[in-house]
C-alpha cells in the first residue's frame, strides 16, 4: 500500500530532524542514536570527544613519560599543573614552544606549578627529539634542557579524554590544547591553538598567576592584568549594595562606576612569592 504524499512528507521531515539533532548532540559532546535501517542514515552517531569544562575534575590517567610513569592527578596533589598537548615530536612549532616552556620553568616552579606535556609519540621518540632540541639555538635560547615530563600517548587515550583531538584539524594527533589544573584537581582554564600557531608562554604564566591571585584575594582581574596591577572587587548581591559601595570613600578601593570597583593590593609581590598557595 502506498503511503499518502502528505504522510511521506511528514516522515521525511521527521528523519531530517533526527539527523540534525544527532549532529547537534555529537557536536556538543553527547552521544545520540538514530534509527537503523533507514536509507542514507547511520545506525548510530559516533561518540564525540568531550573536553572537560571549567570546574570539572581533570580526567585521571597513568602513562609512561620521559620522567618515568606518571600517575595523574595523584602524583600532583596539592600542586598547580599546566597540561598541554602538542601534535608531535620533531615539529618546528612544538620545538620553539618546548624551548620557551623549559626556559620559563623556574617561573612556573615559583608559582608551585608543574608542566606536563603529551603527544602520540613514544618515550624513545621524545628522548631523541629533546636531545636534538638541546643542541639548538633559538633567539637568545641555547643549550635548553627540557626537564619536565613528556607523556607518551600512542593510542591518544589521554588526548581523547581531554578533548584534544579535533578531527577537522588533525585526525591522528592532538591540537595545541592547554589546561590549567588547580591543586584540587579541577580544570580552571583552557586554551586551544591550531597546529600552525605557537602558544604565548608569558600568557600562560600570567594566567596561572591571575588564577592564584583571584583565589587568594577573592577578586577578579581586569583585561591585560599583570602582577602588581590593581584588581577588581567582585560585585555585591544587589545593585543598591554596589551603588552604596561605589559612593563610599576608601583607601583600599576606588570605583569607576557602580558596577566597576578596583582595589590596590597591599603587597602583591610578597603574596606571589608565597611558598604555597592555598587550594580551594
């Protein structure tokens, strides 16, 4: 029996809607299913890798590295961590990044922050590459020893768990995704770069410092903030309370508007050199 034309049209629209919904959910990182046996439709949508969101617990893993086996986050409890993926060893952009990260490592150490890199290459490949890196001269850098762990992730298990694999950019490697993870093991910030663009290591340092400053003083930081600059007081519960604060004269803070109140930190340099930042 032939289906009436108007019913066939409705069925067609319903199937199109299912496909669109499946694609949307996949793009959002959700698993979605579509009916089997329908011409031109897959049996089920593939699972999309989901990057942990801000505030999420960082995915745990165990992996071999240039510094031995790494048990994350257990081995880094109470420490800040910058975990960053790179497409592969012996690649030019990665080489410059690693040299800059290694040069800046003492500054990360001062912030109680560890560096942890990951790519699909083997530990032997990592070691061979880093040996050649040490013999390079790049700008003012030379004889640079990369002494932070570089993880081997041949099956891309770590990269996938962190949503570092972007198939439309790189199908078999991680893009330049970076995660700042706090001492409690929570993801506090993420940055993603394409394979052709190197990261700004000073910006990563600034980001970690800003997060620690925000936690320690319970404040926010304005655009282009640098250590020692004024910070922003967090908004109060009501507009009336914010207006009242903005009209109050204080040596501790000043207002540009009822919704923008800034504060001069008493001794930011001393605070940033504390041996250990309190974890929240």
